[in-house]
């Protein structure tokens, strides 16, 4: 989500100053009306990796979107983002309407009937991926899980290390709860009010906090209720992130205790990197 401009509180994107100092890429560069996906990230990241390596630097890929990282490391699947016709917006809207009507795990159960393998890998609340998997089946007649991999990733091309910062669950959830409070103090509601007047892509609308704050601004929830829902949804997302990365190959877990500074974690990563690269 940090690819988008004009939603710094929702995405917690680095400041312009931090981006300049860190030479960060793919941050706050995309208009809110544009879609973004794993295929576009893979394309952009591969270009940047080559440029950074030519400058004699080591690229650091930072974030928590497991699908995007897997697309970079292992490649994409045939037709995942390049189907003939690309998308079927009418079918997508139909699926969204069905989910809103039936609620619960409706789309997940629907996917389970046509692609049981993919249904095991996609969370029941991950509507974006559920809809994409159903759309692929709708457009090709073949389940997403049966699509053949047609692009190689960088896993076998470059020496690399993957690190998972692992906090005590209570500490992690406490940090999430406090961050939501800071987001409100920093101007979250005002930001969402402005966003409601703009044309947002389907991707941008999935940013955590947007729907929750809209529910309050539209009178469907009190502010305390909306904030608590945002805390809850963010905790659930963090839990899914941890589950995803714990099952990724070759992940090095870096334990982070409550009073650790960022430098402590960075030193642990650097020490492991130097040992592995020796």
C-alpha cells in the first residue's frame, strides 16, 4: 500500500526525508486511481535490483506483503496477471455483491468447490485474492492452482537471505494498538475524508483503516468502534503475515524483545549476513 501517494497515515509510509536518506524506492509514487499488483511489483523490483547492483550496492527488500515477495523470489504463474482480456470487471462486481449479500466465508466456499488447492492457501477474508482466483477459473476454465509457472524468480539467481523480525505476541499487539492511536492523532480521519472525494482503485481501497474510518464518517459506527475494528483487523493481518513467513523457505528468524532498539535488530541481521556471505 505504501506505493500510493496521498495516504501516508493509512499506509504509514516513510516520510519524504526518510525516502531521500535511505534511497528508498517504490514509495509514494503511484496515483490513487491506479491498480497495483504482484506482477507490476515484480517488474519494477527487478529493474531496480539490477540498477542497484550496478552501483555496487546491496538491495534490501523490506515489507510484509508475502505474495509480492514470493512473486519476486519464485516467479509468477501463467495467466495470473496477463490473461487474455486481463480482467472481467463485471464478474468481479458480481462476486463482491454476492459476498456482501451472503457474508461469512461465501467466496472462500465458492472457491473451494472449483479450486480446493488454492482455497487452502488463501485466507477467507482475503477477498482480493479470492476474487482473482475465481476470476481466473471463470476466464480460463482452469483453476489457478493448475496454472503452470512460466517465469523464473531470483531465488536461484542471487545469493540472498530472508529475515523475519519476530516479537512476543503481546508486545506486537500492543504496538499495533498504540500505532492506531497515533494514526488518529496525526490526522487519519481528515485523510480519509479527502480520500472519499477521490477516485480510488480497488487496490487502494483495501488499505487497512480506509473502510473502518469510512464506516464512522458515514454514521455506521462510532469512532471508538471504528478504531477498535481497525486494531482488530490489523492484529489479524499481522497474525497472517507471521503465519505466511514462518512457512516460507529459508527464513532466518530474528527475535526482538520489547526494549530492543532498531539498531539491535539491524546488528543481528548484519552479523548473520556477514557469516553467511563469507
